[in-house]
C-alpha cells in the first residue's frame, strides 16, 4: 500500500506541474505590487477585453510573476493568477531601485586639502577638507562624486581625488574599462572636411577600416600622431588622416601671459601629471613652498618647469602665482556687460554691496540691466541718474560669462519636498538617436540619476519613474506623480530635428498651474548653460497634460546637432545641467 500511495503522489505532482507551471506553483516571483487605487480589477489576461476574475482593494500586495507590456501577472494563491494594469499599482521595489547606490569599502584621498561638501556637486557647501593619504570609508557613489566618512567628517568628494583599492578578476577588468572611459573625455573636438572619410584601427593606410564618416560630422579628438588623429568612433578608438578634419582650439586655454611668471606650491605632495587632465599619468610630485616657473595654463591645470627640460601639469588652485601679467581687460571673463534679469517683483537695489545698506530703488520681475562690475556676491549697476546701485547675485539671473551666484543654504528650500524625476523613454523605446549614435534613453537616465543624487543630498524625497533600461508607459509615469503627491514632476528629454544646426534647451508646461515651475527652471538653465535658451513654452505632452501635479518637460539639447551631441554627453555638461535644475527647483520652492 505504501508503494501504491507513493506512486499515486508522484502522478498527482506531475499532473499539477502540467496544469500549473512550476514557477507559478512554487513561486518564482519578481518582486511585489501594492494596490494604490481604491479598487483594481484582476483580469484573466493582459488586456481590458479579458473578463474580471477578482477585485483588489487599496493597500493589498501580491507577488509578481511576469510582465507583458502595460500589464503585470500576479499570484493570488496556489494555482490562482491574474493580470492587473501596471498604472494602477506600484512595485514595492521601486523605492529601493531609486535610491543612491550604497557602497562599502575604503579608499584613500589622493589630492592635497580635498574639499568635502554637503552634497554631490560644487553648488553644495564645503564642510571641511581632507589631506592626501587620509583613509576614508565609502558610503555612496555616483558617476562623479563619492560620499565618504572619517572619524570626524562626512560628506562628498570628487571621485578624481579618491584612490580606490584595486579590484581583481572581472571586477578589475570593469574597473580598468571605466578608468579608460574616464581618460577618454574630450580633449578637443573636430569636424570632418570630406565625405566618406575612412576611420582605421591604426594610424596607417594599410590598417583595417572600422567605418566611414560623412562631411561635417563632429568628432572627439584625443591626440595627433604623425599626421593621424585618434578619435572616438561609435564607442571605440579609431584613426583618421589629420588633414581631413578641422580641429577646434581648446576653449579652456587660459589667456594669461605667463612670461616670467612663477608659482609657489601651497600643498604637500602635489601630483605632477603628464598632460592637462586629472586623468593623465602621474610623472612625479612637488612639495609645499617650492617655487617653479609657469609655462602655460589650461582650464584648472597649470604647466610648470621642473628640473632641466622636464615639465609637467599640476592643479592650479594649489599654486600661489607671482609676476603673472593678466590679459587685457576686454579679454577677461568678468561681470561687466553681463545682462541681469530680475526674477521677483519688488527686488531691492542698495547703495552698497550689503544687505543692511540704504535702499535706492525697487524693481519688478522681468526688468533687465547691464552689470558694471561685481563685488563679492553682489552685482553693481549704473542707474539712469548716474549713480551706482547693487543687487544680490542670488536673486537675479545672468546672461553672459559670469557664473550664476547661489545663496548659501539653498538646500533648505528642497528639504522634505517630494520630487518625481521622469527619465524619458527606456527599454524598447530608445527615443531619438544622435548622429553619433547616442541613445536618448541612456542619456536621460544618466541625467536623472545625477539630479536625484543632488536633490537627495538636500533632503528631498526623490522618486524615479524608471530605473535602468526599462520601458514604462506614459500613464504609469503620470500615476507615479499622483501616487506620491509630487511637489514637482520633472520629465527629462533630449531633442531632435532634421535641421542639424538647431540647438538649445526648451522647457514646457501644459496647464497654467505648471507655468511658474517651467519659467523658473528655464531662467536657471538659461543663466547657467552656454547653449541657447529657448525659454519656457506651452507643450502638449502626455506626462504634463494628464498630470494633476505641478509638472514640466525639459528638452535638454539637440542630439541631431553633431557638435551639440558631443557636448551633451560630456561629464561637464551633465554636472552643469543637473546643478542648474537643482538650483532652479530651490528657487521655485523658495
């Protein structure tokens, strides 16, 4: 009898397995859903045409079996499954996915007197500094910044100044790949001068051809070698004949006349690098109070003369320069001539660059003035009566070369705000594709994650509508805004048009109650970014049209413009654009 009963049990299990797939019967789940609507219908199949098999109440949760387009199959018990619309429920994993990646391990500070900030960006306040060789615990990290902790200090430092332990095996390969990618940042840009220009694997006409480039294609140029230029071609290194491209000059080259200039080192053990890049090879070091001849400057790097004919590059802010002849006044970047726009009614002009000085005039939103100079964080303005007045830099927007001033502590306006960031496209929806192959869906998630990190550091609650390369339907994106009662919904996109010359940033709103956010962000973007600002305007887009919360959609640049495509993908642009949105949100909530 025991043998018969055992055989019967085995037969029964086989029958059950045939009727109910093993994954369903024994629960190979892919997370859970929580019902967020008052009542949700469960249907026999993935579509509204299928019959209803059950109704779910708000707050109930069920394991996920699989997904099909906008529908999720859930398990409601042994052998009982059904389908629900994904815009009526919320995945419990969403909040986990959208957090900054937590990290563990240790690192070592590789720069001298490295600034530690309250958040991942230069807009955040400095809370202290760490010396070279200081061991730190790693807490979080993103593309450009790492949150660290010591026994008496915690905050964010630039990843350029933190040395991480060498990994092994596959991890080491990934690390070296990422390091290579970091060194592949644009040195210069160029434009092809001929059609069907061969891109080769080596700097030789006999080497293999990787592909061809059309005339007027923008390229990233890494170096020139024997009349060949090494460029980026669809994500890999390639070579083209240098006479067939026009290479732009490095815009970051300093205009300072360094003839006869010297500089004293102010840091201990300052690294000397082969080229003007923080990613360049370290060829030595110099010590505090040593003095060297200055040869030239590029951006934030200065080339100094070492012993004999040897020379190298160091970070400029660790040098105290002497005998430096400045450029003629008209060539220097300064506040004079910059256009200032008032962003609040009743803005006060004062007699001195001080909040306690005499009030000389009140002006309204939209009025514009030309700056005559700058003192501290205040702009000076010449009035019609010939008198000079001053306005605080953090309550105006600036068009020109001056950096937008931010009042310390703007993060307090973002604290406890709920902000939904919507990275456009994803999964099977790639969005627009740049002339150089950049996928919009990849760029929007990159921008969203950098923005999220800044906002979370300021104390905001941030939710992303998607994580990674996943497809999320438009109603679900709007549903995320409604479910979380978002204080602001920001949809991020990159634009495209047949005209490859078109460039710039456009901010859209649909409802009247969304206009103020769009306008404020447009002003912040326009005063920070060096690309054309197309302003804020009406736009009929689903994610803002159907959104009952304050929402905006931003087109952050044109991937159809070959020159602009290179800029949009750079670390510098991504940092600037997310800082501009961060500052604009702070100003909106102020």
